[in-house]
C-alpha cells in the first residue's frame, strides 16, 4: 500500500448519521464509541502508514454486541475494519477509502475456559499473548505457539488474522498451527464456529471434522469476518529451558548452521542477526533496562544457585560476547528432564559445529526470561522510523534470493546513503522447512502519534526526533516495493499479508476463484475490511 499522509481532521466524515451513531452507542455503550480527532488519528495508523480517515471506532465489550454492531453497520452499507493490538505494518487494518468504522477488539479480553483435562483453552479475541501465558502458567501449561515478541500488546485475534511466528515456532510452526477452532462474526451478524466447536453440545477440542474451515479464517487479515474468540491446543510446560548461541563469519555460514539445526526439529525458537542488528544490540539499553532483564533471568533460573549463576554469566559477558562475531544464531530448547536436555544440546551443537563456533548464550537466555518486553523497538536505536519487510523461503532458495537482494541494495546505494536509509536483517526458522528472512529498514523521519502512544514514556523522551523527510520516505516506499517483488520472484510466502503482499499474483486461478467465492459468501456486500488480501 502506498504511504498515506494523515489528512486534516476537517476532511474526516462525521460519525455517521445521528441515528446510526445513537444506535451504535446503544449496542456497545456510550464509552464504546470513539469519535474524537486525536483518537481517530491514532487508530488510523499502523507502525508504518496511515489509512483513509476513519468515521469512528467502536470497542464492543461482548461478542454478541460486536456481532450486532456488524449487522447494523452492514445494513447501513458502512465499511468495517477490525483491529487487534495494532502492531501491523502491512496496512492490514487501514481502510482504503474514507468513512469506515474500526472495530477495536481490545475489550474482548476474557479467557473463557482453561480445560486442563482435555488440554485446550478458549480465549476472546482481545486477550493479549502475555495475559494468556500468565493465566496458563499456574496450571503448568502453555499453547504450542505462545506469542510473538510484541505479545504484551498483540492480541490472540489480531495475531490469528495476520498469522505470526516467534515463541514455539521452531518446533510447532505459526500461530494458526496451534488453533483448534475459531468463533468469527460475519458481515450479517452471524457467529460461525469451526472445528468440533461448531457442533451443538461439542467441545472445542479438535480442529478437523471434514474440511478445515478453521484454516480458512486463519491469516485472512480480517477480510472474511471479525474474530471474536479462539480455541488453542495446550501442552505441558517443560521445566528445563536452555539457550544456545553460535557465531558465524559470513551469511553462508549462518544459513548453513540455521538450516542444519532446524532439520533436527528440537529447538523451540531459532533466530539470527546480521552485523547491523548485532551492533544495535551492543549499543542498546541502559543500566535500568539491563537490571530489569537480569532480574527476569534470575526469576526464570533453576533454583537460587542456578539463577545466580545465569545472572553472573550474563553480567560478566556484558555486551562483548558479539564483538568478534559477524552473524549470530540463538536457540532455545525446552526439555522434560536432564537426559532430554543433554540429548537436544548435543544435537544442536553437532549440527551447528561445521559452520560456526559456540558463543555466550546471553541473548536467548534473556529473551526467554523476558519474552514480552515493552515495544520500544517500533523505532530505531536513535529514534529513526522503522519498518520490516519479510518473506519465508525454503532453505535451498535463500542464497539466490540473497544475491538478488545484494544487487538491489547496490542499485539503490547512492540514494540510500544520501537519504540516510539503512537496511538490516533478522532471520528465523519455522519448524524444519521454512527460513524467514526479515528485512528491517531504518530512516530519519518524523515520529507519529502512533509511536508516541505505543512507546514507554521514558523511551519516547530519550529517543531522537527528526523533521519530515518526504524524499527519504519515498525511497523507503520504492525499496519496499522492489523487495516485495524480489521475494515474489523467488517464491516466498508471507505472514501479515494485509494490503502489502501479492497473494493473488501469479496464483493458480482456481485457488483465486475459491478465495473470492468464500469472500462473497462471508461478506456479499464487501463491507468487511475491503481491499485486504487484495479482495
């Protein structure tokens, strides 16, 4: 989607007809309808761009109220865009045309059922991953995928609409892979439940009963309906958590090592950093944040002595453990006992050894101990604007993509230097088959109300501010478009499709016809998130 400037609020349509406004308030409550200019400006942005002006934001507190509001808005011909935690960058919830009403699902924050015997959990769409994990922890349980880095704000419903990877993805795949069923509000107000949950009197314990309707709504960017609740599989937490890190001299070594470790199928998470992000890691943080992370490591330790030993190791290593390393990869394994831990560690070390050397495991230890930090990474280390672009590739196709990316950077190098645009990369493995190559673009540009509201106050005050830089932003737009096209030429898949990634381009025509037919069935008037997924 092209970067859209925030329009003057005088251009924003009024909050519908008085009758519609009063009707919405009667459905979701007066405090559930937002129309003030500052709030609409905030809700009308994601991490990167602004959408067309919103008419209003509604925040239903119950699933039935959400469904009735959808029915009411659909009957009035008003477009609706659903929003979860708001951490998207691909315009997934930004309307293309003015006058849409946004549905913020953040008040749907109840955990409906934790079924310890049958090993599933049902949560409303607005529950954050951090809250879900905290609720499951006393039971000694977790979901297989248990959240993205942004889990302090990212919600269950938003994540399932976008799909995501991070915690648990090395073994269990994406967020949608942990689903057993969903409850979705359709444009006409009907609620549909999928999997075994869709049968009267049945529980939400099993995903597959005939065609997989759950998968249809997973990763749909909210284009087929608004998530109201989800059922997720549970598993027992493993009592032993161990981090391993390796350094590599070049990207070829990193890729070889990460591919070899992924094929073992034993790591819960595996992520890598390029030289730029490593330098950023060495320079980020302060004493207060370092102490906070060390305390988190201590709380996660194996008893008092184990905790003190982990904290001492990290304190002694400081940030110097990455100084002589060009690329690094970091892993977490979860083990049921010491024997399993030793076996997993041996396999990971043996797989990585031909490609690099083992280094201090500070990073995966801290990340696991403090999994859902404040979202201060939505700006660069000096307050620069930041936007990621990613693709998921089979390991065999990564080298050719990498060569194409280096050629792309070389073509744009003079302009990137002139406008102070930098590109870095982070890498993840998804089960045994996928390599996620995520590019992070940084450039000097003014901060938006979205960033000021999402950042911690201390971070917002300490990070630099820059003047408007329209030429630099146009270059970033060009880079994004060229990179997305390059991913597509190499057969990449994408999460967070939104309005950015070319889902229908060059796709089998029958598959496109099927998706459009499902859209027509679920949303015949095209009022639910029009334009998302290219629909």
